[in-house]
């Protein structure tokens, strides 16, 4: 279903976006692999722009899965070399995207499976919970995790940390394109 996804729009004024039916939103720290995950999910190489430089995605990038069903790539948070003005713009974009839009939505917070969750990830989760927006966790870069740590352990630990059921934690490696079947199933179910 997702392999026909196309780029729709890149905006900083989220209010300028038309209405949609459903939006799967990807958030997370800068450089954690949000854009890489979107490419892997859609079985495409260059749909979402990937960069070695953190802070690459500085606008809200919208991809259309099919009519009215969108994947949204949010700019990453926690990138140090961002001005105060840019931080304010980021906050406004995310607020407009997640809180103000009425569409059916699901939010994935992408974390680094090797580094573990950061304070900003917990802040994001708390902020979402404060608005009653449910979220799921994607632990990416599992290829960097030592072999003696199992995916089951990552899931249960993340579930505990974020106070969510571990079935809502997905472990993937966008680089190796591993572990996407459960996440794909989740997103396809959401778009049904
Ligand atoms: N080892 C490893 N590297 C990865 C993985 N996924 C992404 N990367 C690398 O991490 C870097 C950042 O990837 P992006 O997909 O651009 O990250 P992003 O979260 O979209 O970053 P911003 O747009 O800056 O917020 C790139 O160099 C990717 O090649 C993974 O699963 N494993
Ligand atoms: Mg990106």
C-alpha cells in the first residue's frame, strides 16, 4: 500500500495545508532516522531527504500515501545549532500539526535504540499525553545495538520508560531495512 507514496508538500505554515482524512506523524530528535524510516516503509530510496548533517528537515514534509492519507515528517528536535526564532517556528509547526488539525492521526516518536530515549523524547511524550494524543515508539538504529541486547528487552524497557504497552514499541533498522513488518502492519491498519 505504501510503495505508491509520493511527495506532496513541504511547508512551514501548517495552517496552509488542506484537510486530510488521516495523518501518520513522525517526530523525534534530529538525526534519529525519521526520514530514513519513511523511505524504508515506502520501499523507496529518495522519497524523504536523508542527510549526514543533523537538522536537515526544517519544514513539515508531507507525503501522500493515497488520496487524503498522509505521512508527515516533522523537523527533528534537539538540534543544538538552531536559533531561538527557529525553535519558536518549530514549536508552532508541531503544535499546528498535532493539536490544531482535526484529522485522524497517529504519532510515532522515533528514538535511537543504541543511545536510548533522551530527555526531549520524554518531554515530547508528556506534551502529547497532556493533549490526550496517543503515541507509539519506534526504536531505530537497532543495527548498532550490541547483539547481547534483545529486541524484546528494548521493547519492554521503552514501554516501561514511556509508560505504554510494549506492543506499541517497534524495533527497526532503517539502514538494514530490518524489522519493518510489524510497523508496516500498524500503519496500514491505521490508514484502513
Ligand atoms: N546505523 C544506522 N544509521 C541510520 C539508521 N537510520 C538512519 N541512519 C542514519 O542516520 C542519519 C540521519 O538519518 P535521517 O533519516 O536523515 O534522520 P532524521 O531523523 O530525518 O534527521 P532530521 O531530518 O535532521 O531530523 C543518516 O546518516 C542515516 O543514514 C539506522 O537504522 N542505522
Ligand atoms: Mg529528516
